C-alpha cells in the first residue's frame, strides 16, 4: 500500500476511508504474525509505517465525525 498523505485522505469518501482502515488493519495483523514467527527480517520498519497510516486514517475520520 502506498504512503498515505493526509491531504489525499481528506479527499476520500467515508466508505473508502473505512475500507482503507480495514485493509491497513489486516496488513498490520499479517505483518505482526510474520514478525512473531521471525520471518520478516527485512520489513521491520513496515509495521511502524502501517501503524502510522492507521493513525492518519483514524485522525481524518475523527475530524469528519466518522469515528467507528
């Protein structure tokens, strides 16, 4: 998934934001499970990036009043 910019997130529709959040959470879960098994030595920084992208989406949703 590409790097998410706040400006682009603010332009998205609410349904698209929820879909993005769902996809990011699924990706984070997958990354954490592979990290726990010790399989992703090269992508250790990707977990941090995905967590920050989730925070960006949640912040945008809160700004609009679309909180879960």
